[in-house]
C-alpha cells in the first residue's frame, strides 16, 4: 500500500542552513517593502482595499488594520501549525505577516527592516518552538501529521466538485468514477507515486474540456454568453481606463517584480517551502514532482481572481499567479531557479492586460477557475477538519476530540473569530497545550504507544 498512508512519516526538522536563512530573511524584507509600496500583497482579500489606499482615500493604519483582520487567523491558525507539523515553510507564515508589516510601516526604509526581522523570527524561532513542543508529554505537533492522509487524498477530488457545480451531477458523477478508478490503479501499479496525481490530471482535463466544449457550442449557436466587455480589459468597459492604468503601474516596476519572482522561485527550489497545505506534506516527503503538479492545478483556480483584482486595484500578488512555486520545485539548480522565476513574473506582469481580455472572451473557462477555487476550499476544509480530529484522537482519545472539536464548534458559534480553514489546526495546538496542563496536574494520562 502507498507510503502516503503511513502516518507520522513526515519529517519535521526545522533547522536551516545559512544560505536558506539568508534567502528567507531577504525575501521577507523584499515582500514587506513591496507591500509598503502597495505594489503587491499575498492576501487576495486585501488587494481590493489597496485601490483606496493608492488613491489616498484610505490611511495606512486603516489599510493595515484590514490586512491584520483578514490575515492574522491564517498566520497563527494555519501557517504556524502547518510549518511546525511538516517542517516546511508556507506562504501564510512568511508573506501574510509581511503584508501587514509592510503596509503598517510609516517609512519606506522601515518596511524591509520589519520584514527581515519577521524572517529572522521564523528561521531562528520556529526550530526552538519545534524542539520544545516535541519534548512535551503530549506531542501535538507529531499528532498534527495525522492531517497528511486526508489532505492528500481528499484534495484529489476537487476537480470532481468543480465539474459537478458547473456542469451537473451526471458529468460530476462520471468524473468521480474515473478518478476513483485511477486512484486505485495508481496505488496498485505505482505504489511509490502520489496516488492522486493521475486522477487530478484527468479531472482537471475533463473540466477544461467540458468548459471549452460549452464555449464552442455557444459560439456555433450564435451566442457569446457574457459580452467581451465583461472581461477585465474589455474595450467598451467604463472601467477600462482604470484597468489600463493599473497594468501600466505594475509594468513601471517590472525590475522589482523580476527580483521578487527570482527570490520566490529560489525559495521553492530550496525545498524548505510549500505553496499549499497538500504541497507542504509532499515537499516534506521529498515528492517534488507531485508537489509541482498539485500547485500547478491550484494556479488554474486562482489566475482569474489574481488577474482581475490586480487590474482593478493596481496591486499584484506577491507570488504572481504562483507559477513560480511548481517551477521552483523542479529546477535543477539555484541559478536556473533565479532566472526562470524572474522571467516568469516579468511575463505575467507584461501579459496581464491581454490575459484580462482573454478571460473575458472565454466565460466558461473563467467560471471553471472560480469553481476550481471553491472546490479546493471545500475539499481542504473537510480534510483539515477531519485530520485535526484524527490528531485530537491521537493526542488524547475521546477527551482530545472533546477539547478540539469543542473549540472548533465554539469558534463557529462565536461567528468565526478564527477563519474556518485555520480554526481546526489552531484548536489542535490549543487543545494540545491544554492536555499537557492536565497531564502536569495529574488529571490526564496519554495512551501508551
């Protein structure tokens, strides 16, 4: 049976070499500086608010407050637990804080200083926290590795959900059967391969095929669906001047974006960084090809969102369309990673307006990306919740489930002060600390073995 079913096989070392430490610190300094300039942020939800800031209609402190409110839960509830449990850094831990620090910094020179300080906290502080946590009687970090199996396997189903939502139950059911057959075949024939690789590829190809066939059928029938002007750069769109100005603003800073792309791609090449939840576990297992495939499919779901918000606000994504992630994982050496990362982000910025028009011309394909993004969120949400409950059971059996599940439900009842995606891992960490306190008070004993 596939090694992916072996819980606890993920490495959790958080020690970095000097070059790795320097790259993380320098990249955090750069991303904070770019955020200060309102040229790019990682949080897609913050990007639309930057237009008012760029125009001078919103203050720096108000924009920073928005960024903190939308990002803090992901940093401490998802980014930190994922890094501690996998031993792999992630964008929520690195780039969301630099969004906040960069926007908050009142002076241009202070932003990179604050970003570098955060990078130093990550590379020097996480290792100590990791070591301390593993020495506790109830090791909740090792228990968090239970999330690996549900995340990796349930994530493979996101194309099925996207197809079902966009094209109905019949096609969705057919896609589900195809994926199930391919997963079983992969586990049987290629047990060392990530079981969802071929299934995800088939599902995404089916989704794109259905969308393309639908658009072709609409054109043959004399229907265009949505008018071309609905695209982000449509010629008749009254917002076209805004989109054009935003694209021009980003192009003026092309050298800075090239440096950014080179840095992110180099970090991915070092294999101490994963662009997503599933990717972090795959990188930890040294499955770089599978990690590249997973993050490439994530790109398909986020291109329309990032392109549209960038054209509307004049602020890009810190990792662009995140293509630099999968490219970086597969690069043979750091120098090719630097060059390819710079060229990829340069190409994205230069082609942003044309991509906006292209998305407007193919409405079904654009809708497919939206459904993919939603399906990714649905599958990961269930996987993280289920994996967190498995971790709770590993930590403390029924009592662990009671504490972790209770914290999750309490968060829901309180209106989700911690975002749903991050609430379950955060509950595992808090629950693990609580169980250790009960152990020291001689009120709880962990199960042997």
